[in-house]
C-alpha cells in the first residue's frame, strides 16, 4: 500500500553535485584511462561501493497499437537537488532506455525492496526477451504523472520528467525533475548491490 506525498527529493550531498558539475564541463574529448588503471581494476574498486537498486521504467507509445513498457535495473541513481527536486540516473549509451528517453521525457523509478531481487535480476539480464514479457507477472500500476509502470511492493516510487541529458563516456546522465512520489508503509529493507551481488542489509 502506498501513501501519496508531495514531490520532494532528499537533499543532495556535495559529492553528487560535484559529479554532475564535472560531467558538464566542456572539453576537447574523452579523457584516456589513467596509466595502470584497467577496466577490471576500475570495476573492482567501484564494486566495493554499496548501492541501492532501482528499476527505471518508461512507456514507449510508438511500439505497437498500445505501446510498450520498458524497464532497466540501475544502481547509479542519486538525488541531485532539493529545490527544485531533481534526481539522476546513468543509462548506457544506445541502450533501449537511452533511445526511448532521448525521444520522450517521462520516466519513473521504483526503489526495490530486499524481497524484489528477482525483479532486479530479470531486468538486468543480457540478451533478454522482450520487455512486454518481462512485465507480465510483475504487479504494477501506471503512474498518473509519467505513464510509466510503478512496481508493486517497492519501497518508494518517483515519477520524473527529464530536464537535462549529459553524455559522460559510454553512459548518459539523465537528470529528471520529480513530479510525484509514493512511499511504502511496510517494514521491508532496501535491496543493495555490493561486490557484484544483490544483498540485504543486516
């Protein structure tokens, strides 16, 4: 069960703000890897940073007669600003979600609980089946502000409208204004991602 609340995002930390500012600086092109830092070393270092897990969803109105819902598991999601309420998610360039959000600005975030590991795993699969089939047996309702699916049982949901897109290497940082939120009244904990695995707190 969800309780509607005003569209307010948690205050952003200085690190989050700095990340966006640095990514927006003009430059002559991509910066090469530092000497001695391989892709595997970079991944290993960042895997030690525990992250919350969310499902990003959006509706593609041009896919068939009634359109199609699209989903993507993400751990690179954070608060950017309280006034106005802004959040940011990082999406891989040329992915289905990146292509869709380049065409239309509305999307939603479902903050997954520790009982929703199967949802995160399903939408993170490589070479996965169509999104239409992925959503079939997952309880959800359509957000009034975004038209995107809001996953049942999530700890919170946020409906967003894109305000800015910043290309950063092989990903795009999508900054969205929060239009509406819901929060769960249950006692479930958050689903987290640490050292390459989904985990529960405690």
